[in-house]
């Protein structure tokens, strides 16, 4: 299938057989499993996934690619020609295995979109810009520990699996990629009392990451509260663990309830 890559869809097609084989081996698809591929493109991963599982659901926004995929795979492929950021994964049922070579331009919003469906998911295997994967799995205190790290580690256990060089794609991107596995935390050890409040606190803390928490969170919480929780007001957002962010958000929620 011939296709001119479209910049507006962030298309870089995986073409390296060794990388394709390594990714499929990491996923280890089995017959009858509910595989859902995001952005199948030219079908480089689609072909071995269907061969292993027997069938596949896929989400592809590019109608030209969608037509070619249907012609190639027929009834073994159930294709949804929509923007994945608008897609309702609840419609596919349970025990879903999400797979994809994600466009760099939507990778972060797409990951946040998938957090809405953790109860439906068995696992996620996605390829992203290497820098983004390293941020996802970064530990507190690391320079690349970020809002993305906190929000994903709150819901998933994550592991970087392998690097994929730029020359494994056509056209060749300007950055290297990596594959990461996300496993939903079934018995989630940390559950915020108000998840909207948790998101607000994390976003505010990282909005000015060079500032101390005393300054970045001053509109939300005072230094006395930080001290009471054992959090130094002079610390910065990247120094706090997920558990500390949850405790902080819960305290803000409790204060709001008392004032209400």
C-alpha cells in the first residue's frame, strides 16, 4: 500500500522488520485477545498482530489509509475511522489491549484520554518519542519528572521496554522513539478523595516548575499546611512523590469541605 505521509496527522511509518518483531514479541498477542491498534497506518504492526490474535480493532483517522487497510485485511479488521481523541473506548467492552505507534503531536493528550478507561484495559503498549517515555517513567527528584509522570503513575505501573531508532521509520523523524508498557493499577494504592482537585494541585505545582511550592501553590494552600504534611515549602514540584501529591490534594479537599 503506497501512501504519502501527512504532516497534519504526524505520520511516520514503522518499516524496520527487527523493530516490528521486537514490539510484537513484547506484546505477545494470543488468539482471541481483544487487541485495539491506534493509528495502524500502513499495517506494519497490524499484519503480525492479526496473524497472532486472529482479529483486530483499529482506529485510523486517515480515510485513505483506512480504505487500504480494509482492502488488505478484510473482515479480520474492524476499523473505526475517527479521531482517537474523541473515541469512546467503553464502546469496545472489557479486557482491551491497546497498541499503537502514537503521533508525537497528540501523544500526551491521548495518554490522558486513555486514563479515563483504565477499568476497561488489560494493558497498553505504545511507541512514543523517547523523551516522553522517559518522562513517563521518571522518579521523583529527576529533572524530567513532570505532571505527566505524576498523573500516569497515579493510575499505571509503567516500564520502558525498548528504544526504536529514527531510521526505523519512513519518513525519518528528528527524534528517537521508545516503547512503553502501561499496566492499570487494579488495587490502586492511592485514591484521591477528589480527583479533579488532585489534577488541579498537580497542574498548579508544575505550571511554574522552577518556583518553590510556597509560590506555585500559594493560591491553593498555605505554608502551614505544607509543613503539617511534612512537605517543605521551599521544595519544588519535581521533588514530591505521587503519594505526597495525593495527601496534599486530600487536605485541600477536606479544607474546602469544612469551609463549605
